[in-house]
């Protein structure tokens, strides 16, 4: 009776559409279609096909019709690879519409991209939909978006994101579409098995056992597959052959996950039975995932069919590496080397691989010591030069402290801290064991760790030691930062040294401003040389 009443309702809608295509009439029809499109998608598609879309003049109405029509096609398993139907919805809902409208539009746009093989664009649509639709009350479309996004992560071997996405999708499916809730949990369990996450896989398996409808042949078959995959991964011994036999005897051949059965038989060492299970998979499925080729290669190897093992291993590597086409040439070369080695022999592969490792290691060692020698020579020269410069600075600071009885305590503390580091360097220069040198460098490294504090303290030292120098710079409108740079040059650092120390591209801009304010031509002497000469002239 309920079904007959619904059919009468659909007939009434069709008759109404024949005589009314104005905004109000079609709006009522679309409201009605939306109310049952989830439960009766075939009837919804028929009703929408009776609407003369060419008579729809309102952009909002056109967009809603296009979106519902695309939804009806998808729910009737009619896959589209172009945007001829959805385009009005895309044009309208990209900037307008409710969170639900925009979520749905981006989801079905993503589905079209996915049908066309453009998963990068599909992922972008799903991300936009989740962002725009976060306030939507359409939990089913939200769940489907999360599920579709997770499937792309799975293809990219991003299994942690795959599991997280499936579990999140399951939360939205729960209580609203139990079959989809079950499938999302099952998919999450598969990901947890791949990740070898024992605790998460066990928790998901418990949830599946609770919600599974064993009277449903599909769910019953899937529970067998889940249990076999779980035991095959986490059972330290061999999986129970009784469970495999029970699965095969209680589920129709075409509904059996033969690759999972093959994997379990492989682990048990039943290689002939494993090959038979793979052949059954080939009978019922046209898909050839990397797992298929991996199992087939390993099985043939154990059965001493080396040519078949090699051929399927090549297919496995080719399919696996296709995920990383955008990676560096090195990965592609490594893949080619592996294939070439396999074609020669397993022994030859190990020989070539070991030889390459030895050569790379030797080259690396040579380059390392050569680099360390060059760096050590430069560091030694810099160290000798720095010691001479720091000894002059140490003498100057000691004189300032002797002659400055009324100096502010804060300034005295800055000078004392600086002098303590310089004393460490002097000790390191005398102690040839290197222990004091190491301590001194550590102390200096601590002082230099905060670049701004170092520049500020250096400037403060020069404000006390060479006030005329600082006054000259301030009269030229130099900022504190620019004065700090000049102080670094004054203590003996070169432009290149300061650039390396500051580690920022703005270093060159600061130098340009300083030269401009000091009236230096671009072809004039180096800035560091000019600053040191200026310091000498102002304090003769």
C-alpha cells in the first residue's frame, strides 16, 4: 500500500510538471524530489527528466535542478565524465548557496573528476566541499565526501590518512546508513592491517562484529574477509584453514575475496591452493591491483616458475612505482636498475647492489673528509684572525672598565659579560688540548644564539667605547639595526661574514640603506672597510 501511494505521488508530480514550469511550481517539485531522492533515486531521476530545464530562467532554480539531476544520476550508478549537466550548479554555488548546496556541488564535481581519472582535481573538490560544508546538516554527503577522499589517500599509499578518513566517514554514516557505516569500518580495518596497528585493528574488528548483519549475504561475506585478513596479519602462527574452508563453503564463489584467501593460503605455505585462489579471482574480477601481482610473483617463485615470478614482479613494481611518477629521476633509475638486475639473476642483483653501495660509501667518505679538511683550514684561519681581533677588543674593554667608576650597572654587566667570553677565547688560544677552545666556542655560540641580542649588546658596547662613532651614525639617520650592523663591521666582520651570520635576504637591503645614508657611491670602497676606517678617524 505504501509503495502504491508513492507511485501515485510520482505520477501526480509528472502530470504537474507537464502543466507548470514557473518558478513556484518547479520549486515545489524539486522540494518533493529532494525529499525522496535518497530512498528512491530511480523515481527521482524519472521526475527530473520530465522537467523542461530550458524553460528555467532563474539561475538559482537552474543550479538546484542541475545539482539534483547530478545526484540522481550518481545514485543510479550512471557515471558522468563531463560537466554538461552539473555546470549551472558549479557556476552558481561556487560563491552562493547554503553550506549543504556547496558541499553537494563540490562532492559531485569531485566524483566527475574521479570518473575521468583526474584524482588530483577530485581531491581539491573534496577539500573545498568539506571546508564550505562544515556547517551543513547533510551528514550523508559529508560522509561520502570523506570516504571518497580517503579512497584517494589509499591509492597514494597514505594509509594513515586512509584509516582516519574512513573512521570519520563512519561517524557520519552511523545511525543513518548502516550498510555504508559497516563498509567504512571494514575499509578502516583493512588500512589498520596494512599499518600493522594491532590495537586499532582489534578495536575496529570488535565494532564490526557488533554491527554486522549476518543475515545480509554481503556483510556476512565481508566479515569472513575481515577476520581472515586480521588473523593473517596478527596471528603469529598460521591462520586457521578451518576458517578459510568455512568462508568458501558459506559464501558464493563470486562474492569471495579471493585475493584475501590467496594471501592466507600463501602464509600457510599452500602455494598450489594459493595459485588456484588467484585464478578464481581472475574469473570474477578484471581489476589487477599491485597486491595481485605481488601474490602471483611470490607464489610462482615458490613453485619454481621463475620466469612467471619475474614477469609478475615487474608488473608489481611498475604499478607500485606509477604512484611516484612525479618523484626524482633517481627513483626511476633505481627502479630500472632493480628490473635489470632481476632479469640477469638474483645473485647478480645482490652483487651489483652491494657494489653500488660500496662505491657510494667510498665517494661519500672521500667527499666528507675533503669537505672537513677544507672547512677545517678555513675555520683555523678565521680562528687565528678572530683571536687577534678579540684580544684588541678585550684590552679596550678592560681599559673602559678601569676608567668608568660611575658607569650604570646595566652597561657594566653588558661589558663584563662580553669580557668573560673574550677571556674564554684567550684561554682557548693558549690551551692546545682543545677542551678550553670547545668551551669558549660554546659560550660564544650561546651569546650569538640570539642575533638581535648580540647586535644590541655590541651596539651598547660601542655606545660606551666610541660615543663619537655612534653619534656620527645617528646624525646620518641610521636606525638602531643599521647602527648594529656598523658595529659588527667595526669589530672586524666582513660584509660576507655578517650576511652568513644574519642568514636573511634583507641583509643586502640593509647594506644598501646604510651606504645611501652615509653618502657612499655603489662603486666606492667596501662597507666594512669604510666603517673600520671611519672608526679610526673619529678616535685618533
